[in-house]
C-alpha cells in the first residue's frame, strides 16, 4: 500500500509488543557497539527469546570475521540481493506491489511458507510456519511504501488489519515499511498488538539467517 502523506521524523524503528524479555542483547563490532532491534522484533513475532548467538561479539580476528572475508556463500549473496531490492522498492510509491512481492520472497528466505496475496479484502503477504502435524503459526504482513521519510499512522487502517487477521485466521500482524513515525503511532501499534518492522531490521534478520538459520519452531509461543 502506498502513502502520500507529509514526512515525519522516524523514532524507534520497532515496537515490541508482549515481549517478556529484558533489554535486547547487542551485537558488538569491535569498538562500534549498537543495540540490535531485530532481537526485540524477533522475540515479538515469535513469542520466544532469541538464540544466544545474537549476543555473540565479533572482532576483526574472530572466526566469524575470517569466514566473512572468504568468498560469499550463495545464501549470503541471495540475502544481499533481497536487502537491496527491499530498500529500493520500499521507497517507490508508484509500485507498491513490487514491494509486497519482494517482502514475500524475503520471508520465504527466512523459512516461512510465504504467499503474496494482495488485492481487495486480503492481506499483502500471508506467512505460515508449520510447526508440526497439528500446529502452525500464521502471520499477516501489510506492506507500506513511502517516498517520504517515514510512514505515519494515518496510512494505516487498523480496522482492515483486524479484518485480515480474522479472515486469514492469523495469530500475528506485521506492518513492514522503510521507516515508521514515532510517538502516538508506536503506542497505537502496541495497543493493537501490531509489530512495526522496518526494512533495516528485516535486512539484519536476512543477513543473520544467511549465516546461521533459525528454525521455524522459534515462532511457537
């Protein structure tokens, strides 16, 4: 879905809803350390804590960096290509369907059964994590393109999201965009139990999955 709204300064990139974890762990890149929002996002989406390797430090002389300096694996190459397409298509208001389709590919890369649906009365992307013979987790993904700095709350139809949740018999709702406005938007998303997932966070998940995949049982509450 495209928005044509005024630009707004983005605040926190991810709203973590219902997460019972403590402060998210960090990935350390030598002297440059930063909080890793994918941990909060992943925990919210899955309903479980993330594996400990998220917090594993990385330094130039570590084995991880030695592996990174070797020729890129097929998975890492595919992840980089997906990230580039996600970032480009998320900023194109004139072609929202392209962003939806790339998003479906990205979640498929993470191991979901991922379907691009789109169209009236249906979610943009439907994700299913098969966890066993009688168990599955379903997630609806609403994709928002923007040519502005960030997507605002006015671009979201909360009633439609609830309808899609019911129609598709899903357990989780995700809004995916290049960036999100902060403030009341984040508070409303928390109240609606909607996860705001920005493209940079999804990119980190893709890159991590290319190096060390997570099993779909991570999505079981």
